[in-house]
């Protein structure tokens, strides 16, 4: 398929996670410009997370909000030399990719919400009052879910399992931006923040780039961050995955009848 033939698309995801996204864009005919602006790192002090994982059976729910979260938690299990069991603990996963990452480790989530944002998970957790939740998340994640659970009477250990830190792309990346691009994609609020910061450090205005690129965001939280920083967001998929983001870009191109040859 060449739905995106000749269109230069910027991917701002971390290097490790960009490969599959970039490959699928290439399969649709796009010219992919990978400019990773963040990277994922372990927490500097995992002791609090370790204590919680060593007492996993005392929780009613383990909530994991991303694939990175699954990887971080299971790395701690490995370091602690324990094999987790989920006989009494239910597991909630935000998003199908997170659920798939759990299933690869032999854990079938009890609940995966239809909408892949933190607030949407609350209705599927039953009555929080009197229950204990272990919420593992990124350091920059919003506190909305933890607040909602506590407001509903739950006890929440809201713990950071991994960090999102700024990445410095190769100098060539800025030449790619100056050459003009068709679409810039953002898959998290932190990719928006660091993209803006990096470009401004280079003397570029992110909202007035060569080629006047279209902005595509993976979901409403990322969109809100982009709009707050001055971007006009034209592409947001109904389901918040990279697969659906690609389909939304294709649909947008068709609707605009853009000649990208």
C-alpha cells in the first residue's frame, strides 16, 4: 500500500519503540524521519517499588498503564528473584499493547478499558471503597487515576516504575526538519514537551516549521498538551494506538486530497 507515498513523517517516539511504528509507515509509502526526543530509564531508587512488589498479594489490584510499565515492573521482579502469582490479585491494563505485554509474561488482565486513558479504567475496577490498589506509572504521568480511586474510598500506592528523560537527537535531525516535513507525530505529552524544547534550543519555532507540517497526536491527553503549546492538531485517532494513528493519517490525506508525489 502507498497511501502515504512521498509524505515525510516525523516520529518522535523513543528509539526502542519507534522501529515498529516507522516500519508500518514505510510500508504505506511514507518517508520516515526518526527524531527520538525522549528515552525510557529505570527509576534511580526502586526500593519503594520493590517493597510493594514483594507484598503483591496484599493488593486487590495491580494497575499497569503502559508497555514501558510492564517491562519496568517485570525487570524488578527479575532483580528481586521472585516469580509473581496473581491468584488473589486482579490486573488492569490501559491499552491493548499493555495487555499484550502482560500476556507475553503469562498474565491475562482482568480488565482492559475501551478508552485508553487513565480515567476510563475506573468504572471497570468495581467498587474501590475498602480496596487496595498498586498503581505503577511513569514519573511524568498525570495523577488523575490515583486521585479518582482515593476519592472513591480506595487505598492507593501510586508508584513510579520508570522515568521519561530527554533524548538528544543526532544533529542531522534538525537538518531533516529544515528540509520540510508533511506530518509530525506525537505519542505522549512528553514527546511534545521535549520536541518543543529541543527545537527552540536550536533557534527554531516548533509551531512554524518549514513545510507547515500537519500535527498528529495519538490521543486527547497528548492533543491537549500540543494545543497548549501552540500547535493546531488536525489528526487524532478514535482509538489511541499507533496503528489507528496511521489509519487516521491515511484518512486525513484522502479527505484533503493532498498530492504528496
